[in-house]
C-alpha cells in the first residue's frame, strides 16, 4: 500500500467517525487537518505496525480535533 492510499483510508475513517448520537465527530476540514498531522515519512515508518483504523483512532483520541 502506498502512503497516499494509506492516508486516504485514514481520512475516510475520520470522515465517517460518529459520536454516540450518530452525528459526525469531525467537520470535513477537521478530518482533513487531522489526516495531515503525520508527515508522509512518519506514516511510512508506521505502516508496518499500525493499520489505518488504528492511526485514525489515535488521531480521534488525541484531542487535536
């Protein structure tokens, strides 16, 4: 998997994240901003160890949104 595809999967997960009431957790801008938190090199270094789902969850829990 290429870095861009990996980042896009993270973005898709962020865009589809819902709160307990079924509302979107992030605006589209916030999701895009969070998806850009890690550089391509940082993502590349972690791709063997973390799924896109794990990275998205880490970003959602980070409080950066």
